[in-house]
């Protein structure tokens, strides 16, 4: 069969900036937890801004949807085979399980001897539920929440998306698009899929069909992953955005979601329209943040997030996410000796990071896949059928007319594909 060469932009620099965005998302999550722990959420509009730093979680979700769906989209656009399900499953489990299991065991061992107040999840049943990431499926999550692992509800949601993502890809690309590259129809299907979140939240608010914990299940957050999947389609379809305008949209969305239209951050409940408004604005902020990197090139934001210190922090962002709640509790009670809901937000934020980053780096070193770095894994996610050895060989193959040593951010690499592609 006749083959042709498909030129793809070299993705090393972009993959680095996407890894840097993980650092930003992790810092936002640490920041909102520090604000909650120091009682800052009731501090008017500033407190609302602190509370909405939780948008770091939707940013992580959008990144996952974008990176994980893109290999399927590229395969559909090029007319090549879909990614290996076995390799996909292995990479996802290998990426999250080792560090997570270590932290869960540390948390349960530590709080066996440490009193941090009510800790309903500190039971053998709770340990099993946390190890299997099923803790969020109890009727009331608050009753099974562990004090050192409160943030892991989002990891359970992420894992649920990992499990269903190949099924969603098959539904969209094989059933709806019938194996033909039809980006318009694909985007329409994604739009319908994103509407599941609206329906789910509406049912939860207006009926008693679902338990209270259903608000943190995957359907309640599916729209964020779908937003990332939409960005994957747009990138493969070669659509671009203006980074300056997109950045302004992200900032305005964040300022808007911090107002009362998205609900009172100190209230226990919110109206349905406020919840949906909050979700919509989070989608705007998170998708805009990723779009600046995924659908444009050479922006100042991309260069900043692609710097080595930011990328390094992004590489250990998962471990920072896992450890920071434990470290924050120790910092407040044993280092700073501040009761909960008191103290200085900047100091708690800084001390938590100082205490979290070194063990996070060690945990990353001990549990990461040995054959490649985080940035290389992000690059490989763009072509899930390419193994590590082939990836390293391709990095050293320069297109005609370019010397192997020319490694600028705009370097292009060559892949050979079937002529069935577009």
C-alpha cells in the first residue's frame, strides 16, 4: 500500500508547557485548601476568590480529556488503528497506582497515632474503599472521608473517566461517526455528551433519586473531560485561538465565578441555576487555560509554563496533590500551632509547600515509570501506539534539510502513515 509522510509539529516544548500547567493546577488546589483551613472563605469577595481556586481540579480534568482522547482522534483523522487498550490501561494504572497506594498506607498508618479530630474514614472498610478508589460511592461521602485524604475524591472521578474513556471514544468515533473522520459530527456528539452533566445535576437538585454523594461522581464532572476532548478534536482539525483573547476570557471567567451568580461559597447549598452557572464558568476557565497551550504556539504563557522550574514542579504535581493535605494538617497543628480556621493564608500556603515538595519529589522518584520522564510521557500520550524506544529514536531523526542538533521549539518530526489518512 502506498504510504505518505505526515508532518507533525514537534511536541516537546508544548508537552513541557502542558506539564507546567499541571503545576499551576496543583498550586491552585493547595491554595484553596489553605484558605479553607485558615478560615478565609468568609472574607467577602476575596474569600470567594480563594474558594474558586478549586478550578485547579477542572483544569486537571480538562487536561486528562485532552491528552487521553487525542490519540483516538489522531488515529481517526489519519485512518490508522486505534490505540492499544492493553497499553492504555497499563499506563493509566502504572501512572496513578504506585504513588497513591503509598500515600494511602502512609495516611492510615500516621493517623492511627495522630488525632486530627473526627476521622470517619479511618476504618478497615475505609482503607479498602480508598485503596480501590470507591470511597465516593457511599451515600454520604462525608461519613467515609479520611482526614488525610479528603482531596482524593477527584482522583476517584479521574479513575472512573480512565475506565470509560475507550468506550466513549468507540461510541463517538465508531458508532456515531462510523469510522470516518467527520469532525463536525464528532463535535456534535461531544456536545450531547457534555449535556449529561446538566441532566445529572438537574436530577440531583430536583429529585431524591440520587444520593448526596452523586454530586461528585463522574457524570457531575463529565463536562470538563468533554471540554478537553473537544480541544483534542480542534487541535487535530488544525483550529487555532488567539492566546491573548483566550487568556482574558479565562481571567474574566474566574472573576465572574467568584461572584454570587455562582452561589455563596460559605453556604452549604446552592440553587440549581447557580450550580450550573458555576460549572459553565469553570468549563470556560479550564478550557481556556488549556486552549492557550493546545491551540496556539509561541505565547508568553506557553514559554513561562515551559521553563524548567515550572515543568519540574509539574512533573511532581501529582505527588504534591496526594501529600499536601497531610502536610497542611501537620503544618497547622504541629509546626505553626494554629487551630483550624485561624492563622495566615500565605504562611500556611508557603509552609505546606515547603513541607510537601521534598517528599513529593522523593515519592515521584521512587514510583514513577523508569523508562521516561513526565514530559516524555505527555509527548507519548499524543501517539499512544508509539513505544518508548521508538519515541527515543524519533527524537533523533531530523526532517530533510535539518541537522539533528537543531532542536528548536518549532522543529518538526516525520511519521510514516498509511495513505488512508486525510
